[in-house]
């Protein structure tokens, strides 16, 4: 509502994907605008990750379209682009933070090389520049510069996740996809990471799609919330609205099922 | 003409061992040769691109040059003169046996002299003597995929080649500089051919990389176990990867060759006793001999050269 003057950054229309007879997700519609954080919640198996794959170019949908506002040509269906174009988009304007950092990092090269890889991929050939950019980003994700040349294997889970974030943000993407960025981390680390993500996202004006089953994470990070069940969106709206006044019976159940501490 | 010993004929090549009966010319059957030649033609047409081919089992183990030997067998003709080197040397096991193999199965002349040969099969070196446009250099390649160490999936490396997504190669170089202050890769140093494909030059020392650039001779690469053939056509640009602020450099030595005194050839370090005494000698044995002959103005007595 508030940003209706702008073109959406990502426009998803009637998106469906089926695994044989199984519904992956069905008839999904939403827009994301610059600087907006969209949360997707739902129980496991509700199609959250399928949706994320579909809209991040990793899985071709059976029906519907995903259009991204490219810098030069405006809104374009990412699955109608040629593969080189799509892959270029993925490593420049997009970032993907995986649930398991081992999927998103190169575990056999140092932290600095992991962060600098995208720069080299888009043609930066100056070692000193790559190194200084990498160390800047290491600082931005609140990591010790001494760890720059250490291998990811020696890092804790929270550090790996921060490393993954730095690696993605170094090319200043406009849209970042995060799949359960805080699962598997202990609560104090989760809180720090959430703080960090929130700070970076608002400072850099990055739009973000975050998939999580954790409503606390959503309350903290996302502006808008989408609740999924059995591959369908049952409710969407402003995060506070959805969490404080859920309309759909399933959302009501979900909200009431948070354990009180 | 420096024909050295009596068992060499006038053009400096060695006499054949007995030709074995019952084998097709150069061992491989003609259908196989045709298949390999088609692969070679494709490889030459797309410089640096790895062409898959139906590698045959050869009478030597994988890792001993099965790829190179199949390429050689497919391109060699009756009039060719073959030279085989192993790490620059003409007289190591691998070189001697492959030379004998073609002597026996093809009856072609063989030589140790770089400038006399029309086909040179090599394991891990490029001869010091510059090659001419009438020559073909055949490399034995163990691992043809330069992206393999950083990306293990073949489907993915093929895609990376197809889309020229080569950023990850510089990640390897970055790692080297970050850990050691310089690029420490000293052999099999990746190159970009004709501004397009990244190619593994086979494990030649990076000292030899500049020789590949705009080389007048045709360069063919055969990987038998990995079933790939690739090529660099004559006079093609071959650039070693580097960073702007860490340019590509080759090895250098403070010593010169202890035998011939050459100061611009690739030197091997040879330990000569248990006290750590060492000497540096040319890795290219034929080049070293020629330098000595030039210095002493007399042909050098040779031993073990096919007699």
C-alpha cells in the first residue's frame, strides 16, 4: 500500500509447483518492493523451501511466473531469461543464504576467499582491492579480522552464518533470500545474528525474503508475513497484524502454539 | 650436422628396432584412429575445449601416457620422426618405452633431437628449443579439468565452461597469495586460451607456460583415463591467469646448469651424495647436450640412445 508508486522488485504470479501428485506449492501471488522484508512461515512440509527455490531461480515452476525488476530492462520473468543471464543475476543482484552454511560456502578455501569470490566472479582482478573489500565485510558482520585466512571448518555455526551473509552482501545485491538463517544456532547467537541482519538490511535498503518456522524471528525481522499451509498461502499481511490478530484458523493455531518462556 | 654415433643415420634419427608383425600401423585400428582424429579436429576448432572421446585400453597403465600415446598413434604417418620426452629427458623409462613402442608398431624413425622431430610426445615439459610450424607437440594429461579442485561436480564444471564462469579460478590464486604471499602453484598452472576457455596445460612447470603462447607448433593434449582431448592451434593466444597486482611470473634460479652452463633453461636439482651436495642441471637433456656440443665444438659421446 505504502509503496504503490514504485514498481515491485519481485513480482510473483499464480506460482505453482508439483512433485508428481504432491503439491509443492500452489497459486502463490505476492510482490516485494525495495527494502522490504517478507517473512514466510509455516510448519515443516508446508512448501516454504519449495517456494524459496522457485523464486530464487533454483527450481523451475510448473505454472505461473516470477518477474524481477532488472536494472536495465525492468520487470522480466526469470525463467524466460537465458541461463547465463539468470546466473549473472544470481551472483550480482541476488544473494542466497542457505539453512546449512556448508551449502552456501566453499569449505575448502579461507573466509576471505569465500567473501571475495563474488567479486572475482564479476571480473575483479586486483588482489589488494578484493582483500580490502573482504576485510571490510568481515568487520561489518562483526567478525574478528584475524579469522580472515582461517578455513570455515574452524568456525562456529553462528560465524559460518555471518560469513555466508558477508559473502552474499559484498556485491550489494538488491534482493536476498534466506532459508531458516537462524535454525541450529543457540538463542544468544540467534539474537545477535538477527540484530546484525536487521541492521544490515535496513542500512543497505536490501529487500529480503526470509523463510522460517520461528515466529519470533519473523516478529523481529519481517515487515510483512505470509503464512503457508499444505503448499498454499492461508494468510498474508503486515507482520504485527498477522501475529496480533490472526484471521485464519491455522494462523491462530500457529500463534497460540508458541511456548511461553 | 652433428650426427654423433655410428648407429645413427644421416638425418640424425635412430634406427628402428624390429617391427612387430600382426599389428596395425601404430597399434590402433583405423576406426579408432578416425574417431580420435574427429575429436582432434573438433578440439582444434574450439581451442581449449575438452572434447570427450572413446579412450581405448592401451598396453600400458593409465597414468603412463595412454592419452598422449593414442593421440600420437592417430596422427603419426610413415614419414614422421618421433621424439618422446619424460620431464624433459629422452632417456627415462616412460620416454624410452613409448619411443620403442612406436618404433616396433609403426616402424617410424625416432630421434632425440628436438629440431629433427615432426611429432614430439611429452610428459610434463616443453622442449627448450623453440618449435616450428611443421611440428606437433602431444602432451600426456592426467587431469584435464582445471576447475576440478574447486568444483567436484562434472555437470557443474561443464556448465561453468559453457558459460565462461571462471571467477572460481581466481579464488584458488587468492588463497595462495593470502596464505603464502605469492602464487605458489608451480606446475599445471591454469591458462586461458584465445580469451575463452580456461585450460589445464598438463603438469608442465609454469616456466613453460609462456612458450605455449603463440607457439608456431600445433599442441594436442590427450587424457586417456579421463577420456578427453583438447588442443591449442598454432599461433593462438595463451594467457596464464593472474591478478593485476600479482602478475604471473616464472621460476628462476641463481645457479646455471652445472653441465652446459645454460642460465635460461629449466633446471632440475640433483642430490649427489648423502652430505646434501647438490647440482643443478638442465631438465631438457637434448638441449643440454646441444649446448655442450656448441661449447666444445665437438659431438658428445652418447650412451643408451637406442643402440
